[in-house]
C-alpha cells in the first residue's frame, strides 16, 4: 500500500459534529491549540470566543451553530478541518497532496502553510462578512440525487439568473445553489421526477452568480493577509488544478464564491495521478463516501477522522491503521516518549510535549552551542537588566530581530507585530518566552501577552514596568 499516493481531504459545508469534536479535543491537545488560535481572531473581530460556543456547554449540532451568527458555523468547520490535520501531522502523516471541498480549500491552504491558522480564520471571517454585507435575498443550497447533466436541465427550466449548479460530487449527487424561491421550484420539479433532495447545511448559497457583487469586496479584504509558498501540493477541485506559488490567492479565493466545485472530476484527476488513499481531515466522513462514488470504484482506501462509531473516535483507529500500513511513522513526541519516558502513557506525553516542547527544544539548541567545533562556548551569563526604558527596548528589539531575521529598525514602538509584520501568535508566544526567560519574569499566561501587547512598544513597556516593580508580574 505504501507505493500508492495519499491525499488528505478537507470537507466544507455541513461537516460538523460537536460531540465528536469534543471527544477529539479531550484526547488530542492539537485540537485545543488550533481553536485557541481561532479564538484570538473571533475575539478581535466578533468580541466572542468560538471555544465558549463549542466547548462551553453541551456539544452543539450543526443546526444550533447555524442558528448563531454565520461566522460561527464557518469557523467551527474550518477549525475542525485544521485541527484534524494537525493531529494527523503530529503523528507523522506525510501526504502527497491536500484537497479541499469548497470552504475546505481554505483549511487545505493553511495545512500547506500558505497561511497561518489565524490568517486562515481571518479569511473565513472575511468570506462570511463579504457575503453578508450584500444584503441578499434568502438563498439556499440543496443536493439532488442525480447527475450534473440532468440537474442542469432542471435549472434551465426554472430560468433564474441566480440559480446554478454549485457542486458536482459524483454521478448520483449534484448540488444547486440560489435564491430561496428558485430552490423551491427545483425541489418541486425534482419531486415530480422522483429525484431525491436534501438541504445542505449552509448559512449562504455559495458557488452561485448571486454572490458576484461580493467577489471584488472579498478579494480586497484579503489584500493585506500575507501568503507564503506552499510546502506541499494543494489541488483545487474549483480550479481543476494544483495551486502555484505565483497564484494570487486573494483573487482566486474570491472567485470561489461564484465558481462551481467539480469534486468528482478532481478526484478522477488525482486517481489518474496515482492517488489511491484518502484521509479525511474533518467531521462526519462524507467526503470519504463521495470519493468511492466518484468513478474510482473499489480500488481506493479511505479513512475518516473526527467521527464517532459506536462511541469510539474514528481518528484513533485511523492513526493506528495508518501506522500499520507505514503511512504514519509516529510523531517526534512519540519517538521521544519511547526514548526518554517509555512508562508514560502516549496521550500524557503528547499533552506535555504540546505545552513544553518549544521550551525544551530551545534549551537543547542553546546547550548544543557548547559542543560546537572549536571548543566549548561559555554559557551566557544573564546580566542585571537595565532599568532604562530605551536601553531595555534596544535589547528586546535585538531579540526579535535575530529570531525573525528582520532589521532592527522595523521594530518601532507602534509597529503591529501580526498585522504589519506577519508574526503569527505561535511565533509571538515563542518570542515572548525568550523575553520572559531573558529577564527572569514570572509571567505565565502567554495569552495575556498576546491579547494586550500587540505592538513592540507595549511589550517593552510591560517588561519595563515589571522590572521596575510598577506592574505586577501576573498582571
């Protein structure tokens, strides 16, 4: 089996299971890490934390999420996709290609490191806002149990410019999207023809000409979100090709609003390229079923992730099966656990490493300097920090400059670390850890720093205040 290529699938609309996601979050710390990163964005943009909705009370259903503001369901699905992939990657899965379905394409691009988790969440939020701002008439999406050619004839009969074939999943399922009245007509005609229909759980009618006015607005809102080169291939069933590093992702993601998802054709393209194994990163496992119906026959193997089967989380069985087939070699943390803590349960060590791994890695890196060729290097002696604000600021800016490889002059007091320099929250936490260790500051809550200290000047002022005793170390 290892000679066959493997793809990871990222589902879109409707792909949510609150109970399964809650179970995954309790067993895999990467899930909570992803949603904490998303919380930074939802707090910033909507003055609310997504985790309060998903993990604060009873596990919500997709219907309950859709009853909330539109951003809730969209970011919940996005977060579940990214979190599932983070768990798979942590356990050593190395796919040949990533594939998203509609909204799932944003998660696929994040998984390929074109965007940070936080910026991916911002893209999803702006996608919702761009559509909501159009003040459109109520629209819906519905899946018909028929092929695209037959469904197109029904669409033509209705004669509504906003109605369109939105998704071609396989020869037996096609999704149409458009105004509510036109969708009612489609369902009525389908009923007369004895074609089954199912409502798609979506807050908006995506992939329809109805959203044409939202395209330039959405693209403009993405201009300032930095994109990075892809570190693995990402195939788009909307574009019908792989993304390229020279693509303008802002423009392409905007056109997705009005362009159909040709999922079955995309799967066949990947199949022709040698892909025979598909792991679904997200809830429910619907794409796994679609893959088997998209003209690939019985010659493909699929694995779900955030799905409960008889009370058991499919993700755990999938990880075990992937290891048995040589598709996941175990995470760095797992290999370290076997070496240094063989008697500790894997999930315990995983939580420990998720919390302390960065600090331990830095310690090892620093101590290794003593053993470099040319003789031992004297350990760095931490001097008493200067209480002069300007001198202290120069030291902290030097720390950031060295770590980020930016010239020191860009670190002005008012520069926004994330919005202007693209320093995501994970990197900011790492840098803040260096600063607090450098000055022996007993500040433990990294999220406090991220929430309240978004500029260089605020960080310098906070450290200066703590050192002078003017600000409590546990503010």
